[in-house]
């Protein structure tokens, strides 16, 4: 079986084109150099969201330091708010469906705590349908949805942190 030179050329051009256009695999976020060492300032350091944020940053090769003085920038998590709103009830007023929300307000500050970006909010939501015959299953499903919401919000935060506006705001900070 011989390789057709035309097929090899097409494959090589396709690879070259994808690499030249800045193509990256999904979830590979490249943060500015000023955020390669970051301090996370949050009022809820032990919340599920904060733990997942630290885990995700560590997996992205971002060093999380123990004090603001050790990092050129601080990621300030001003609020992470998980809510559930009833969306529908059955005819017997049993809970049938509700919407789960996770909203996080954040900004970036310099070593002295002075904000260098505006406060931003990211939100994610999912609908959970409750089966009255499987309450335990619904509880487990809610935990899984909460984890999905956390992951989704963290990806949105990373996207904002890697955006050009954030990079421009960080130019005043030396890495």
C-alpha cells in the first residue's frame, strides 16, 4: 500500500493551516504571563466553587500562591452565589422542576489590592426535573449539576481572563 503524494500534501497543508490560524483544543486557555502566578482572594476559601477553581488552575499549570505579595495579580472572587428557583409544580403542588444557578462576581487586582479590571459577573444555569419516586436520585443529580455549573463558570472566567481587554489591563503589571 503506497501513500499518495497528493494526500500527504493535503494533510500537511491542513495541519499547517490549523496551526497558523491559532487553533487550540477546547479547554486549553492561555492566560497572560501576569496570571501564571496568582493569588486567589475569596471570602469563601473552602466553598466547593473555590476548591474547584484552585484545582482547575493547578491543572492549567497556574501557580496559586499563599499571599498577594507573592503574585503580580490577585484574582478577587467577590461572590459565588448558588441558587435554585422553582420552575414548575405538579397539580398537587409537588415540586416538579427547578432551575439551578451559579453566579460569580470577580475582578483582578494588583499586589496592593487596587482593582485593575472592572467587576464582572458570569452565570450558568441548568434545569433539574424532580422525580417524586426517586428523591435520592434527584439529590445526586443536583450535586452533579452543581459540579457542571462550577466547571462552566470557571471556564467562562478563564475565557475572560485570557481576553484581549484583560491582557491590556494587565500590561501595567510586571510579570
